[in-house]
């Protein structure tokens, strides 16, 4: 009997998660990676006057973007 190895993959594939109201994402080389992803997202949100926090908010999407783009040490 043949066995098939299945790989779990996300159903949606790569997604665009940068929030539109923040303009274009920053250049990865220009980001201060000494800060946490939450601190980077909060400073960006505050700069744009966005005070909402929590799930499915632009701040959370930006935080995920910073987390995914973080330079691995």
C-alpha cells in the first residue's frame, strides 16, 4: 500500500496584510528592529492618529507585518 505524505498549507496562500490607511509599508532596512513588533506598530498607529487596538484592527495587521518581516538574529 502506498502512503502519501501530505503537507499542511494555509488555504489562502500569501496574503497582503499591510493596512491601506497607513500608506506604503516601510523599507525593511529602515526599521529599528531593536523594538518589538508591538512597539513598532503602536508608534506607526499613533503617528496616523489611530487609537484602536485589538484583533482585526489596522494596528494588529501592522504588528503581524513587522513580526513576519523581522530580521532574524
